C-alpha cells in the first residue's frame, strides 16, 4: 500500500491529478482487449492490478515518468491502442504502472512528395488511413485490429496487415522512429530511404513489445491508392495441400497479389456459410491492386495458374463477404455481446499463427491437425487458413473453438492448445511459433526454444537498454 500511495503521489506531482487514474473499477473497465476476456465475463479478475494508469500528453511527460520509475524500480507498461492478443499489456506483479499515450495522436507531417507520414505513437491507424485516402494515398497496412490499432503498438508488435503480400509488413513500411529509453534518453532514427551505416537500428525497436523503450514518434511509407481498380477472385480447390502448391507457384513466379488466402474445410464452415464444400475441398481467394493495368494483368495470371490446379472458379461473392466482414472481431472484443456469448455457450474462440518454408508448412499442417484434437479433446472446432505468403514460404493461422471447463482458468486451457501447436511447429527447422501476433506473456515460455543460440542476444539488448528491468517485465523475455 505504501508503494502504491507513494507512486500515485509522485505521478500527480509530475503530471496532474486528472492524468492519474486510480479507481480500480475504471482501470479494469479500460484494460483493453486481452486473452482474459473470457474469465472477465464470468467475474474473475487479474489478481495483479496496476498501481495506477497515467495518461501522458507529450514526450516531456513520458521522460519524467520513465526517469522516476527507472530510479525507483517501478515497472512500466507502455500502452496506446490497448489491444493485446498475446497479453503484452497484462500486469503480472504489484509494482507496475501503465503509461497510456493514446492522447498523443497528432499527425506531425503528411509528406506527399516523399510518400511518408510522421505521427505520434497514439495516432489511430484508421484515422491515418482516412487522412491518407483524402490525398489519394494509403498506408497499405490493414491488420484485423485496424479499428483498435495505434501506430506505436503496430511497430512494437511487428504487426502485419491483410494486404501484406503486396505492401509488406510494418517492418517494410517503417521509415524511422523516435523512442525514449528507461533512463529518459531520447533515440531518433532518421527517415532515410536506405542506409548501410551499420546495423539497421529500426529493428531494435520493431517487435520489442515495449520491453526496453517507449516509442513516441513513427514515420511510415505511403502508397498510391487505387480503390476502384482492384481485381478479386475466389476458387474451390481439391484440398488444402493443393491450395498451398498453387499459392507457392504464384509467389515463386514473382506475382504480387495483395491478398492471398486459403481456408481448409473446418475454417470455411466457421467463416463462410455461403461457400459449399465437399469433405476434402478447400477455398482460396486472391486480390490484386495497384494501377489498373497491373492489377488486371496480375489477376489474369493468378486465374490461369489456379485453373491449372483444377480449381473451380466461383466468382467474387465470398471474397466480397470477406472484405466487408474482415474486421468484425475488433468491434465485438470486450463488449457485452462477447460476454453474453461466453456466458451462454462456454465456448471461446482463439487463433495461433505460425510460419515456415514451403517444404515444412505442409508437414506442420498435417502434424498439428492430427495431434491437437487428441491433445485437447475439448476443441469443438479446429482448422486453419493461410493469410500471408512469401516467395520462400507462408504462414498458417490455426483457429479453434474451445469448450471451457473451468471459467477461472480459461487462459490455462488456451495455453494448452498454444503449447500443443508450438511443440509441433518447433520440430521443423524453419518453423516459427509467431508470425505476427508477437510473443507477449503467452508464448514467452517458448521463446528460448524458438530463438535457440540467438536468444542470448535478446537478453543482452534488454540488459543494456533496460538494466533495471522496468519495461514490461515478463513480455518477450521470461523473467530471470
């Protein structure tokens, strides 16, 4: 209690009383989207709550807060959009404050000549996209969390968007950034198109999940916006493996569709009731964008390759359904609608996204699909889809519904599924356990096995940049 009272007193002194939230009910209500929403629906709460939440308005305030916390060993979780699919924002001890920078949401510069936008970390992605569209441009970044996402969190979690095969992930879009280290020092990485002046320092912060710095400014690329020139097409293919082979050929031949998706039958039945499949079939669809001539030519070539795999072209209706409904989950997470669904069904939906090269991904899919129903008998639906592809491999999103047996320990039941999938993936040389959701506090128990001999480098970076270990303990790195 003494630590809490002293920390709140100092935060009020450094900021203002209005900027420091201490009411437990308000804090719980504004925790954001986490994997613990099921437990919360049944009245269970995290045994560890933050000492307070502080709402910062500018970089000077972040510096003051971090400096105080660093000197007094108070843990800090940086927050903007407050969505957290892998518990990056979960408080795990009784000496943590949350520093919320969602009020830092200014557009600093929209540079149409050099095709870049510089924003504060709390800029909502949807708002930046709207501002870019008004100039005939797009961010090209559209994760499922778009309605919730802020730019700082997207960089911190190494996010990827649904049009990544054309535009790339956030790592391909990030030009430069500014961050504040735990000791209050500011680091700025300038917005050069490319540099060979040593290591690419952007990557110290990309995917760092708030574990060693607080990012305050982000500069991302912009792209020409051609919303009326998109080509789309949907196909039924004999089975998931044949779909993988078709996508590999499209990517290996150098085509750049914006969306590449392949669903197995359980996932189709879950998401696309209008697509009627036989037992062994799968559904795949594509979009191509850019200048009309490029989009059309890309689409025609994709269609030709798909037909060479004996695919059945089914038009655009199911694809249009996806475009309209692709972000629906973000509108229901944490709402009363979601709580009511949990309370009435006792079923929780979740995903695990992994990645591997083309050779290993076939084996991983078969192994996971065979092993998980046996390891986790409470699965009521288990399937998978491809959503991000590359010339040398692809990801798979394993999706499932889980009948929860104990509402107080629902997260532990999800962990059993997660670990079961990760164990199968890590049997293969190119298999990686997290394609774009990050590690957080959910998959952190597997991070040493995932990184192998390179794991000590991550620990060294943490120790150098955050020697007092105040930044988001337990995230990205297991506690010592």
